[in-house]
C-alpha cells in the first residue's frame, strides 16, 4: 500500500502547469491541513481492516515546501504507526521555498527523500517556463538537502522546450550531475489545456532523436533508465513510490485533487480547496473493469523496467508478444515480458492488446 498526499499551493503558476494548485489561497493552508488529517484518519481504517502498512509515502503538489513543516506534524503523528520499516518517504520541494529550516524540519518528521522541481539551471529557460526560482537557489537547495542527510535527492529537468538543443540540455545535466543527486527525472514538455502555454504550440519541440540523445547521455553519466522519464544512480535510489504505481499497487489519495486506488476503484476527492475543507470525504468514484486494469498494467509495465506478467495475455496476444520478441522489441523470462524501448511503450501495448 502506498500513500499520496497532495498540497495544492504554489507561489506562482508555471506556464505549462495543469496540476491542481492555487497561488491565491494561502490563507486556507491551516484549515486545509486540518482537513487532510480528517480524511487521513478515515482512510487509515482501510489499512487496519486489511492489516496493511505503507511501503512508501509521497507528498506532492503543488508545492509541499510552501507549507510550514510544523503543519505536517499531525500527519506524521497519524501515519507513523502505519509505516513499514525502511518506508520511503518523499516530499517534493521547490528551490525557492525549501529553506534549510524547512528541509531540516521535514527530515526530523521522517521524510528521507526529497524531489526538487528544478526544471533547468538556465535562468532564461526558467523565466520562459514561469518558474519562481533561479539556478543559484536550485543549487543551494540541493546542497542543503545533501548536508542535512536525505537518503535520496531527485532533480527534475524538463526538455523539449523552445530553444532547447542537445548542448544546452547537456549543460543542465552536467550541472545536475555535479551536485549530490541520486536520481534524475527528465520530462518532455507537454502542452495542456488551461495553461499559459496552451495555444502556443511553438514553445514545444517534438524531436524523438533529441530524446534518444538525452537518454544516452544521461546513461553515460552513470544514471540507469528504469522508466521513460526516470534515471537512478543505483537500483536502491529508484523511486519505490513511482514503481508501486507502475506495478499497479493500491494507494490512498489524500488531499484536494489527489487520486486514490483501492478495491478496483479510483476515487477523487474534490479539487476545490474550499469544498475539500468543508467535506474531505466527498469523493467521485470510478469503477475499473478487469479489462481497464489489464490495459493499465500493460501500458505501465511497458513504460518501465518492471515488465508485464505473461499470464495476463490471451493466446492470441501471446503470439503477438512472441513476434515482437523475434523482432527484438521485447524480451521475456519465465514469467514476464519486458519492453526494450520505453518510448515505444504505448504503441507496443496497443498493438498487443486485443
Ligand atoms: S511549482 Fe509545480 S505544481 Fe506549482 S505551478 Fe509550478 S509546475 Fe505547477
């Protein structure tokens, strides 16, 4: 069982961002955190009933570092009895608000991994993206996290943005790898409806060759790719939380705009902070059929190194799997099949599934 906690506050809205986050509702932070605790108290009963514990916790957003660490105390008080030994506890953070004090506070509560939304070390690119930090503050935040002693430090970098060339991205990766990070997420920009970039298609570069070049370069720097956008310095630094999603594990989703998954159902608490505060248990529920679950397992399994259980395929589908193995697109062992090119994940999955 995994736990996701959503913090929907941000200092400013990035131009590409479609996440559920607000820049003008800071006065609601305290009541929001109280509502989180209320939802969590109820949801934890599911763990009692199933005699389960959390393998991972992920505090995401929005910007978790825009909320004082003291506001998380009650959350950690509640979840601590439910944490497995060696539970990976990650918090996302933005370089401008992840002060040394905040990082120390979160570490003292139990956070052992921190993920920084750096996106670039080029101040012009950061401006184009609408980020509220600069290169220097990103470097300082990562160095502080290392001094404080987090087990894992991730740095997000975005690519496929107007003006990106391999050389400029290489500069970003070189700066990232000169810092004490253990994990790198390299995401291709996507243009989403409702963002400042929507209707500005010129800000996005679609260049598959560039993606392959980037992947090769990151790997040559000693970071292994284990998912389409994720690279780790060693297996122990892979994000167990994300891996849990890709393995289709159950997760509690706590917070406005979070998503939970249990008993073959997805549930969605309200996205509105005000509505969430007034009733954090008001969910929309989506039932997943066995076919939905199968499609998700194949799509997710092919996007990362976890692979897909052979037992979920029909005879006809297995024939297609075998064709793709002969074609060197997939490989298999006794129980699973693995994709050899994550960029082709969707294409291969849709070809195989009937
Ligand atoms: S910091 Fe993250 S969540 Fe907040 S606006 Fe930027 S991309 Fe969106």
